[in-house]
């Protein structure tokens, strides 16, 4: 069997869904390859900065590693802006959803909120509220998100910073995105 017998899901058979289950398992195993491809594509994304989005992502991950972060945090730093092209108005949530089955709730929360926390550095220049993140003061992950943005993310737009290449991070990406889903 190479395709299902139905045209409406309610008419599917056990054999149909067993086949689809196997195809989905095979597809999930290709996730690390698709993540690497999506990261590489960031080099053609949003312009205007001194470095492209791929270099920003690599620099953020390099800073995370230099700060002694775990592999989960390093990969999260690497993919934190992966949604910039496909979900520019919700890129943080996009990246958090990608990471959610593979990393801790703390990391997912930080990545999901980093866009709001990052606005602290620029919102007041464009008529926004730089203190919008304060609504999360007292949250257990507030300080971790503030650290992520201050030390790794907002500082990673420097063309002179010694940044590791994408290939360096590939084994880490493969390790995290090859895990069994939590």
C-alpha cells in the first residue's frame, strides 16, 4: 500500500492509519535536515542589519555556548528566529512550537517570549512600550528570558564577533531534533 484508500478521514481503515503512522515516523526522522535547511535559508531573509539573520542566529548560539549554556539552550539560541520568514508577526511562537517536543518548558517559554522581551531595546524608538515585558515580572522564567535577550540575542548583530559556522552546530541540531518527543 502506498496511499490511503479514503477521500475523507472518517472512511479510513486500520491499514490506512497504520501506513500513515509509519510514514509520519519516517517524516519526523527527517526533521533535523529540514531544520538545517530552514536555518541556511535565513541568509536570504530580512535585510537592513549589519549581518543577515543566519549570522545573527549563529552568533546568538555562539554567545550561548561561550556563556556555558547546555546543548538545549545552544540549539534554542540557534533556532530562536527561524520563524522570521514564515511567521514574521509571530516568529517567537513559531520557534517555541518547533522546540516544544524536544526541550524543557523553561526553554520553550523563553523562546516564545523573547520577541516581547527583545522589544525592551527598541520599542521606545518606534512608539512602543519597552516595558511591555514587565507584565511577566515574577514569572519563574522572567530573569532567564531577560538574560537570553541581554547577553545572547540583542548583542548578536556584530559583524566582527567570532561566530561559529552552521556546520559546527549541525551535530547539536541533530541530537536535539532526533530525540523522542517529550
